[in-house]
C-alpha cells in the first residue's frame, strides 16, 4: 500500500456501537457482516479490484449516531479499526498515491439520515452528469457468445422495441476470427477482428439494422483484457502487464503506447457502430499490478497508473461522445466504488440476479451510491446452469416475470432474456413495466431521489428480511413505496411509512394492480402486508387537496 490516512471517531459507549461492512465475490456481492465496535476490524482487497473480497465501505452506528466511510479508489485498499476507550482509531491504506476518503457523520437520524447526506455529498463531487437511464435489453445470459448471431440479435431488438425498450446491447461474441465456436474469453484484445460467421453483414451494418427497427444500439467491450489466444500479445508484446515476469493477462494502460491504442480502439468501435451504450467490462484480478521496467511507470506504480489512465480514457469517451451511456462492469460488481462511479454513467450490480440476490444488492449498494448510478437486472434467462437462475421464457409463469420486473424498476432498468420466446401475455407485462419505469421511476432517479430503507437487508439462501420495503423520495415528485415479499418468511411485518409531507393528503395507488387503496390519506401509512410469496406492491402517493 502506497498511501494512508488515519482519524478518530468518538462514541460515548462502544458497547452499543456496531460496525457494518460487506464481503464480496462473484455472485456474492454485498454479503452483510457485522461486528461489535469493541472488537478490532481489518478488511481490505488485494486482488486489484476494489470490491473483490470486500466492498470499500463501512458504517459505524449506535442507533441515532452513524458514521459512513468509503474508500474512493478502484484498486487495492485496507481499512483497520482499532477500538479505544470511547473512540475508534481508523487507518485507511490504498495503492493510490493519495488515499481518497468520503466520510459523513450524523448525530441523530441513524443510518438513513447519514446516507442522505453522504449521497448528497457524492453527487456534488460527481461531474459525470445525470445518466439517461435508457431501458435496455442485453444479449448475454440467454445466448452468451455461442448462440448470438445477427438474426437472433435483430429478432430480440424488434421485440424490445415493441415493448418500449430503448437500447439493444450486443454483449461478447461479435469479435475474433470467423468461427461459430470461437470463445470470447480467449480472444479478448483482438477487437479489430469481426466474427463474420455470426455477423456476416458486418458490425456497422448490424447496428444500422437495429436502429432501423427504431431502437438504439449498444455494445460490450473489455478493452483492458488480454485473452490467452489473442493475436494482440504477439503484435504488441510490450502492451502486456507483467508482475515479476508473469503475464497478468491484461493490457497495462500505464504504458503510454498501450493507453493510446486502447483509446483509439475504443473510439473506433464507437464510431463504427454509432453506439449509444458501451458496456466496459473487466473480468480478471490484476493483483499488485504491473511492475515491468519498460512501460514508463515506476515499478511499484503499475496498477496506480493503469487505473488513473483508465479513468482518463472513460472521461475522454464521455467528453467526445456526450450522449454515450458508459456502463461499468467487472465480473458483475467486483470493481465498483465511488471513484469509478464518477467516471461512468451506471455500474452493474452482479452477474447472477435471482430475486433475493438482486434485492440484497440494491438494498446495500443504495446506502452508498445514488440510485441513478445502479444498474441491475432481475431473474435473467441463463443459457448455462446456475442453481438459482431458474427463469425460462417458455416455462416460467407470468407471476414470476411480474415479480422480477417489479424488482428491475429499482435503479437502471434492464432485461436479458429470449424475448422472441415470450408469450403475448409476457410481452404485455414487459411493456407495462417499461412504461411504469419511464413514467414514475426514471424521472425520480434523475431528479435526485433518495432510497429510504424501511426493512432490514434481505440475504441469499432465505436469510435476512423476507419482506423488503423501500421509499423513493425527492423534493419535487410524489413518493413511491415499494414492498416485496420473498419466499421463506415466517412472518410478514407491518410496514409503516411517513411521507415527506405528513400534513398533506394523498391518494395512494398500486401501480402493479392499478388499484386505488386510499382516496384520501394523511400522516403515517400502515400497510398490513398480505402479499403472497414472490409478489410485490408498488404504491404512489399522489398529493391531493384536503
């Protein structure tokens, strides 16, 4: 670790205080952990990706008093908490040249009050602009690279357009040699090659064909990666990141020549396709990073220079293509932090996305990230096997799809499924929820909404809260209340919610059933939860005259 910062936070009684943090790996992002503030804590990341191992956040709270800490860096970091008599000494280290922290303490109001001020401070720092939050379809999970081709892409794009979805994103499978059985992972880096077996018309022509359907085109790119069979390593051996002579399988952007190549290649792809969305992925662990002596960076600063130049690349793309949506992905959510969030429009939550996992990820990540930065699908249709990803276009019920879509409303809206296989009733559901998102959720997220967490965090494997409720509030629009009932709950708690204007009168309507629950309501709302398992209620509070 290159730099460090330390400070002290006081609590009157450490016995009443707890430290909350979250462990993370592929498919287990945002797993909650808790420890008494009287005990020492030492967490961090050495994989070279900011949230591979732990997420770079902690909360210390004793009920009314809460302290938030975030390490704003996309590489390695460490947080050490050492309890004293009435205080906690916090030491933070990172392999950035200057450890960047974002902190916030409130003396009353607890975690949600601190969260509001913490996210408000982050929004002041974020110069990237408000995301467009286009509704998207993505090709990956139902087809991966093996089954995607020109005909399949266009068929799905047509269905997506019919449902009101605004962008069709082509994930991996478009590059490499002209062979149907070429594997994306082995060929990363050969972005100048086009798989014309799968896309015989050429990538630019396919993108034009998507747009002629009336929907925007998006594309996936892993510009940093270097596959084991990529020709790029032979053509440009000095691009290869190495540590003590070992190939780390990525392009070291700390090498000025490699950075120039990466920027030129990214821009060339964007212009070839006229793309409206680019999914920037990174599927490996750089560890301590490159220490080659011929790259122009200090031997100990390879990862530091790589990440800073990656930030510059992302910022340059946004400056040159201001209408481009830039998505961050890293094996799902394994390089997602507040530094990266200032250089992209949205960040992908997790590769797996069955309902309880999607809700768990959103619950925790929305404590630290504004909801407009959070992109997550729910219950994608997987081509491969995963014990929890059970949704299929033909066999799953309409109720299963409705529940997944109600969760997809949270943050950015996306779907990854075989849309041409959907029944008419399933397509009607997609159309309805896309419309709900555009009319009610997206405007609130783009206008500075905060998420109030009305129930504890749900967890995978039927743990945590099985009833999950959020209030979505901003200063200018009617609040929304979302309630989700996961399976496995022994009891269904009563949900109480006090709107921002407790003196106002509200008509309360369920957007899922289009049923009006209250014609005129004032003050705290008490909802007796009678939802069946895997069902949701989306309530809007529309202010009326008393």
